[in-house]
C-alpha cells in the first residue's frame, strides 16, 4: 500500500492555498493563493482538468483559515490522481463536416466543464463524464452556454 506524504502547512498568515505534488517531485508547491476560497477552488479545478488531460498524476491539498489558524480542508477532488477515461467518438451528423462537428462538440464539452468547475464540481465520476459528453453531443451551442451560465450562477451563491 502506497502512502502519500502529507502536505506541509503553508507559511505566513492564514489564507486560502491550494497545494499540489507530483509523484516524481519531492516537494509540495502552491498552485493558487487568495484571501477568498472560491478563486482557489476555481484554479484547483482548472489545474485538475489540465493535468488529467495530459495524463499526469498529482496530489492536492487545500489549506485555509479556521478560527484564525491554518486548517487543512478536504478537497473536492476525490480521484485527483486517476486520469479520466477517454470518451468514445460518435459519428458526426450528415449536415456537418467531421472536423467541424468534432471541434464544436469539444468546445461544448469544454464550456460544460467550465460551468461545472464554477459551480464547485471539479471531480467527475465516469458516469458524470458520460453525461457531460451526452449533453455536448445533443445540445446546440446556445443551450450549452445557458446551462453553463446556470451552473456559474449557482456556484457564486
């Protein structure tokens, strides 16, 4: 059973800090810092998506203030070290060229993931990812942007 080293407490006055560590590295590094939690969580979600897209493994820790002292919080990233499975490609519609259809589906997928990230949902299960893929395939650009807007508004509350 592999044990992961614990994240060290950040230095200085308590604030929100996201820390990360790649297995090949021996040190923890700050990924984002802010006096407010939401920008740090947003940065953590974006970093997770980027690293997963590259197939990288990474461990995360979220530190913040609690009663004037440093406190380590659970991250919303349950499976940060495991890459997401590759989605299956679907057949493009006869009305759209294959390249354009794939680009637009990828763009709609990215918009939905961004909306979910703004709503505080960073770690998608395989079922969640399949649902996002299905929405990206079936909804048009305007509908996807509307759904992403709703998610962003919900996350701001």
